[in-house]
């Protein structure tokens, strides 16, 4: 019996030691934790997906109909403003221009003839007027007959009428010149329409016609874009777009170049959102356009909305009961664990939340959360959470 009692007592002692060790481990031994590091000047970014687009896109064609005789541009070409892209067969129109030029010359010759006629009429009038005045004086001295004076007066009136007629001929000739020149300008303008010019410094993105085809007026031949207006049209969740404003800095990652970030800024926020997807359309302009870009390529955008000067950032996994920007966190205060209900502000793209309120001064937030946490328990801070 003695041996059995001793064995039972020993077993009880072992169990007691184990229990004491467990109690010490669970309640008395300090737990090792990590705490979040205090950071400075942390950017808050909003993420969106979009595509590379051009704000200025033009489908260009001829203002007149004709046969396509010359093509001077192709897809991918960069062309300066005023560059000839294509030409129509203009032989018939060139003949019309030559005909109007001849009409201008004929009208100018008619003006010269009318001017000469006016000079002649004026000379005849001056001579007839002199004769008439002389004979009127002779009548007064009875040196000549009244009939002779009247005849001289009639000749004067006739030559004066000839002067008026010649002046009218000059006015008609000048009007004919103006009309001929107007016709010449019209035909020359129509001739110019047989050449298709680049309306601005452009890049050719499509060529829809080939040589020899008969074109109707206005039928597109090329599609052009203005490279200076290339941007990314992105779609941002409405719930995250409230702090986006024109001029905010942004980074762009193209799908074909995932390891590069292109800098830009918000150029436009469209006033109408997508009602189905509840997304806002935001245009991001490149600071420097990539040399090789492709319209329609998918792109990621990261828009920096604000900079947090000295935030406390807590991973979502370290927050208990997160909801409506509130939750509970474990903290280290004076070497012991405490719990606090806090409010949160901005959420970073990596899942961390900014503590906006409810955190005592000098309290350090525990992250990640180990087992055995209890309010008031002593802790040993191992290091800073990454």
C-alpha cells in the first residue's frame, strides 16, 4: 500500500507541476509579439483598370469624288501637319483651272480695250467741247451762224455720252474680271481638294482604301490620331474615387511592360459614371508617352490621392470585428497587452488600414496576432512587423 500511495503522490505531483507550468505559460509568462512600425509620408493610392486610348481620333477622306491615284502614308507612319497623304486623279480639274485662268486673261484684255476706248472718248469730248465753246463766242459776235454753233453743241453732247458709255464699259470689264477670278479661285480650291493633307501632327492607325479605287466624297481613307492626346481611360470603383481630382499624380503599368511604371497625372474625370458597374471613368495623361504604344492595350493605374505624414498602419488580419471603418486592435502599453476599439481612415492597396482615432498615445499596435493574448498580460516586443 505504501508503494502505491507513493506512486499516486508522485503522479499527482507531476500533474501539479504540469498544471502550474501551463498556468504560468498561459497567464504568467510574457508573450512575444511584434508591433507595427511608425511610418512617414505614406502615399494612399487608388487602383483602376483601363485601356490606352487617343482623345483626338479622325477618319479623313477627300471632299470631292474621284479615283485614288497616289498613296503616300501607311499604318504606323508619323506625319506632320500639312503632309500630303494621298491624291486623286486631277487632270480634268486641272483643265478647268486652266480654262478659268484664260477667262481671267480675256477679262483683263477687255478692261484694257475699254480703258483705251475711254481715253479716246475723253479726247473726242475735249475737242468737241473746245469747238463748241469757240462757236458760241463767234455767234455772239455774228461771226458764225447759229446753226453752226448748235451743231458744235450737239457734237459736244454726243462725245460726252460716248465718255459715259466708255466708263460703263470699264465697270463691266472690271466686274467680269472679278467674276472670272472668283471662278478661278473656286476651281483652284476644288483642285486642292484632290490632295488629302494631314490636319495636324498625326499618326496613321488605319488605311482603308488602296490605289485605283473610285471614292465618293467624304469616304474615309485613313484613320489618324494625335499622339499628344494619347492617355489611359481607366475605370475606378466609385467607393474609392472620392478623393481623385484633376492634376493628381498617377503611375501607369502597361500589360506588355509589367516591370515598368510610367508617370502621369489625372487629366479628366468624366461627370457620368457607369450605372451598371458603379465605376467612374478617369483619364490619365502620360508625362512622357512611350515610344511604342498600342491603342486598346490594357493598363493598370495607381492614382495617388493623399500622403499620410506619420500614420499608424494596421494589417487587416490584425483587426478584430472590422466593419464600417471600425474594429478592435491589440496594443502594447507599458509592457502589457490591452484592447481598444478604434476608427480607421484610409485603406492602402496592400490591405493595411490607417488608424484615425481611438488609439492612446504611445500605444503600439500588435501585428500579427499570436495565440494567448489576454488583456493585462506581460509582453516582450520582439520586433517590428513588416
